[in-house]
C-alpha cells in the first residue's frame, strides 16, 4: 500500500533537564520519545533543559524512534523560545500543550513557518483542557489542513482531571466520554491519538488493564512515564499474529480475479466485507513496520 504507517504504540516522556535520561533514551525499545520542556521540568531548569534537548536532537542517535519535543505554552515566559529552538533542531514533531481550539494550532503553524521549520516537522496537540473537549472536532479537523501540520492527539488525562475536577479512578468511567470524543475527532481528522499516562508505574496489573482499555477504544498507543511500561505497552498495542494472519488472508482472497468486483465474500464460514480487508491493510502495515524496527 502507498500510505506509510508509523508504529506509535509507546511514547515515553523524558525530562529535558536530565541529560542522563536523554542519553539513555537512545537505547530504549520505544516507538516515540517525548522530550519534555513542560511539566517534567522545574521552573529554574527550563533554560538548561531547552539547551540539552536541542543539543541531543541535533546530534542524533535516536535511530528509528520518533522524536517529539513538548514545549511550554506560548503564554508562558519560555514557550516562544522553546518553539523557535525546537523548530530549528529538527525533531519529528513538536507537542503543543493545553490546546483549546484550532486558533492555538494555527498560531503555532504560523510561527513554525517564520522560524523556517521544514515541512517534515509535524505538530502534536495535547488534549487536556475542558475547552479542548468541547472543541475536539474542530481541533481534529486541523489534521486535514497540511499547513497546520497536525498529525497526532495526546490525551493529557492528569490535567484534564485537574481542570474538570473529575476523578481519575480505575476504569476511567467518567473520562470515557471525553476519551471517545477525542478518538472520533482524531479519526475524522485523519490523525493518530495516544492515550494518557498511567501514574502508578509499579502497578503492572492496573497498567495492563488500562492498555487493554486503550486498545478497545481504538487508541494508537499510550504515553508512558517509566521505561518499565514499554514492554507491556507494546504487547497490548501490537497486532497479534492471528490478527496479522487473518488480515493477510482476507486481503489475498479479495485480490483474486474472481473476487475483484465483490463487496463481500465468505471466508471460513464468515461473511467478510471489503471494508474489513481495507482495515486489515493497516494491521499489515503496522506489523511490517514493527518487524522492520527489530
């Protein structure tokens, strides 16, 4: 297939103020690295964190990992300098915090053009405010505008709980309407979406359950706060061998001359529509991309 898919099963936050962590990140089996200038960095370490991240990204060494820089908000004393520095050091994407509506992303896109950022530098949006939930469809629609560069939503469930006063309980029942709204908005905009972090990183059972929930919701992956979460996250968000085999089988059958004009065929006692084969193409592409990284 012509469309290229990037595995985004795991996205690990790494504090920019920790030079050792930035170096260690080059050895971790993770799909995405979010080098953080915002929440994980103390106020008196913002400048050094920016310098260290710019140096680390510019020097390379991260291989096939997707490198994303989370900047401070443009309404903070550091946001403007963060954005310009990130635009010039060549990350795969810039993660914008506290996006309330399309105007926030349009402002970032304009500043990226002024800073001379190449088109390859994409924008990710943190979905973590009440306004973001109310404006999710409009924000997601930015994914259809190449000039805005939006390619991924990142759920900020901790901030969302703080701003709404909703409880972030096991099972996340009160969060579910917002999570699914953002999944729908991401799909409508043709972009990916990553689930929020799981705070109790030593709770393996709880983490596995929340990963499984994210898979059921249709999330593309999950944001992480500790390297020990990477393995279980990949286990949950990677297509299983059975899923890949089934996708290959039904696509092979639809490619047969006798099935070329059919919208549905019978396979192993089941009626399978062509749309299932199309869905399977993504499963195959992700599985191939994962295999290529090993």
